[in-house]
């Protein structure tokens, strides 16, 4: 069963705007990761945030993690047409710092950035 | 070399055929994965190999048989598949240190059609 629920399912914005995607999960985790997928191709890793971290930045990406609410958000600032893709959160389950490499993906958000 | 390669890119097979999917990485990663992804759905984990040993099998039917001949190669042997097995099959690898799994690097996938 899929652990992560993402919203919105689809997001359409103009270039230059910010895009925010949310992810909720059900069980305790070791870390949470965000991936991007273009047109049914391979996934590209964006960012990993561990269960003891609350916020992480990478370029135009900002990820937050609230383990008390079992939720995470991905913010893409100053979006570009090239950011158009599907975005997935994935949880690596395992409380107590144990990671098993077993990623469970959310349903994904389809982001469209219009030039 | 930070790439995961998969062959073939496309595969069409009949239900009585036997075929194999291949995956290769030269990043020194000791964890490798097979995922199945149906259209408009997130990837679903099938198998995890850790240090060339099968560590996770997500109750995958026996018509899918994984093999890890060495630390750089991962195969998925297919036999007597069903049309519902048609999907994008993704291979991934990740660094494994001290029992901790890290972000995964994905290949472009093999698009499989079972007739």
C-alpha cells in the first residue's frame, strides 16, 4: 500500500511563480525524499531530509518536515518551464534510525509551468 | 560515472517468452533495486539487493526472478508474464554505508509490453 499522499494532484502555474507541494505519510520514517520524473522516464533525486531535520535547502528547492504531523512540503521558487514534471515524495521507513532502503512513494503531483 | 543504465529500452514479449532486463551501475553502490511503474502511478518497489544479497522481496510473483551477479549488475528474468505485467520497469542503486541507505539513482527504465 502507498504510504504517502500528495496534494495537489496537479498544479499549473506561470514561470516565475512559486510552487508548493505537500506530502503526508502514516508511519514513522528514517528519512523522506523528493524525486522528479519527466514524461514516464527515470526518476531524479532532488533532496533527502532525515527524521531529525526540520528544513533543508538545495538551490531553488526548500523542503520542510514535520514528524509530529507526519507531513512534508516541497517549495520550488521562481519556477521555470523546465520544472514541468511529476514530483513524488518517498518515505524510507524504519523507526529508531534504521533504514531498510525500502522507499514507498506518494501518488505524486503533476506540475505544469507555463512560459 | 553517475549513471544507471538499463537495457533494453523497450521490450515486447509474448506470454510464453523468456526474457531478461539488465541494469548496470559503476558508482560503487552496494544497494540495487527493481521497481515497477504503471502509467500515471508511482513506482512500486519489487526487490532490494544489499551487498549482492536479496534483502527485500515485496511478495512479487515468481514469474519475476531477480539476479545480482556482481556489485555492478542487476538482472530481472521474466517468464510466463501476463498482460497486466506491462509497465515501466525501473532499476535504481544507492550508496550503502553502515547499514544506512541513501538517495537512489534511477535508470531510464525498460518499457515492457506483454502481448
